[in-house]
C-alpha cells in the first residue's frame, strides 16, 4: 500500500505540471490552500459528527468547466484522535482507550454550485453554496490496542467517499474564499485500533466491527483564479 501511495503522489504531481503548462487554454483555473481542523467518528472517544480537534491543511486545484460545476483535485492531511475519557457514553468512559493517527488524502471529483459562479464577471460579487463528491485515497497507520495501550502496526491505505458542503464568495478580484465541512466515509474500520487487519491480532478487536470509521475535514479554502475567459459551451 505504501508503494501505491507513492505512485499516486507522482501521478498527482504530473497532473499539476500538465495543468500549469496549459493555462492558456480557454478555461479558468483555481489553485489554493485549505486550512482547518479534523476529527473522526468511530469506536473510541466522542461521537460528535463535526468536532474538529486536530489541525489539518492541504492544497486544492479546480478546473471550472462551467459556472455551475468544476473538476476538483486536492491533497489534504491532518491528525485524528480520540479519548474515551471525553465520551458521553459511560461504557467508553470506563474503558479509557485513546489513540492518535494521521490522514494523508488525495481526492478527485466534481464540485457543483447551486447558483451560477462565473468568475469572469470580476466586477460582480458572487456567493453560492456548493457540494462536492468523488473518490479519495488516503494513507493511515494500522493500530491495535493491547493492555489498554494503543500501538502502531504498519502504514496502510484505503479508499473513502467524500461528502462536502460549503459556501464560497469572490471576496476580491481573482480571490475566492470558501468555508466547507467534508465528511469521508471510509472503507476501513481501523483508524482507531478497534479492528486490526493483521490476522495475529484478531483477538484484540473491540467495538462495532460491522461499522466503518469516518473522518471529517472542516475549514476554509482560499484560491486564486486565472486563465482566459472560456466559452461555456456544451460538449
């Protein structure tokens, strides 16, 4: 899985190089950063769906195909953690487990604007809610808990489905500010050490092993727009 993650990083780098070599095409582009927080939902600690308690940051690129939709690519990383002592569930509080993990995510998909968001109308301030979804691949550490202590086994990777809602506005010419909350449904149940994949550790499983974990990135994106005015024509 580590080799796959390295391969995906090279592919993403190549993609960005191709994009920057073709900025004169009749399209508009956005590049920028994400700053915010992260949290997880699983078998350890709090059960709040949005409760950012770790720092997260990332980079984002959008290819605005029309005023209503964009192809979006991003890299985001952040910590996730949980502590049973902070839970409202008495069973978790008495158990007292805790963990820390790191998420490094590549994501690609489609962003849809509820209202027209034509960035070439630079004299007009525009605001729109939006949604985003697609496919994410992320690296994380496989964990396990023994004698109440959480330990690292190895680095693994898994896919996730991002479900993002946000609102954005062009605050000044060529600059777009957005706030978004993005939950990721993952195809793993071991961000917290509750369901280790290592066959030698099957006796250490705990919690609901039939429910996969989630993680959430919440925060702001700030992007710079550039490119020639496109002809928004149907393909």
